[in-house]
C-alpha cells in the first residue's frame, strides 16, 4: 500500500503515520518503530532532494515540518524507545547511533556557521 504513495511524499508520510498509530494501539511496538524509521528515512530523503536542488535548510523548514532534521531525530528517537519496549535492544542501539551521527553533523554545521559569521564581523570592524 505504501508503494502507491511513492510519488507523493506527504501522502506517504500520512499513510505511515496512520499505520504507526494502528500498530501502537495494538501494542505492536517493533512494527510501530519500523513505521517511525520509515518516516525518518522519508524525511531524510526529502531533505537530501531539496538540498540537491539547491534549497537551504531554512527553505525546508518553511515548506513543511516533516522535512527537517528535528523531525528525523524525533522519529528515530521514538523508534529507539519502541524497540526498547519490545526488548529489541540491538535495533534501539542502531537508532541511537543514527541520532548521534545527525547531532554531530548539526554541531559541525553550527560551528561552521559561527566561524563564517565571526569572519564577516571581523571584516566589517
């Protein structure tokens, strides 16, 4: 069913969220976690596609709340917690590793932005 929405990312995201809720209500934590990971992967793919087209991170945040690093991190963290609930600790560990990698990347981007801003202010003075 999800393949029907492959060409429409926002519809696919809605479908995955609906499926996630159904699994949560049925206490199928691992399946719900997989839905969250699919949502995170979809968000990551859309962010990469926008950046490939020349859009900025700010453009992505204005367009929709789905296609941001924050949404990716939120989905991945929830998946890790759900895997833990189902005693699938190896999958939870993998999720946390992904979160750490994204946070490290964001920290590097912020550091570069601060250096650029400082360089501009030094030139202006």
